[in-house]
C-alpha cells in the first residue's frame, strides 16, 4: 500500500475541477481506501467539501472509503460544523 496522497493549498470553487480529476485518479490507482494527507490545506469551501463528499460516496459504492489524515484545526472545524467528520474517518492531526 502506498502512503497518503497530499493535498495542498485551497480547496475551493477555483480548484474544484482539478481537485475532482486528481481525486478520481487516486481512486483509480488501486482497490483500497483512498487516504488524503490534508496538513497543507489552507482553506476549504463548500465546493471543496462537495468534491470530497462525491468521491466518498463513489468509493463507498464499491466498498471502499475516503480517509483524511493530518486535518488542520480550521479544516476540522469546518467538518465539525457541517457534520462531515464521521463520513471521512478523520485521523488525528500531527503537525509537521
């Protein structure tokens, strides 16, 4: 199994298309869960969240899951507020 895929920068309406394509390529690489290292994510809006939710749903339909690791506190707060923490199997934040 390879390590987590690293997300960097802002996950928003401006990056939504590229993010979706990149996440789908990660999903196509293997048959296991997709793990995203979010330590370098500086911002996420509803478009970024929607992209993650859509991928999570697609993976669940094939018995897989999307897991987020190293989720920074502000990103985690957004997930808490939206009720999405449970969906992504969040693992503890480990600052680098």
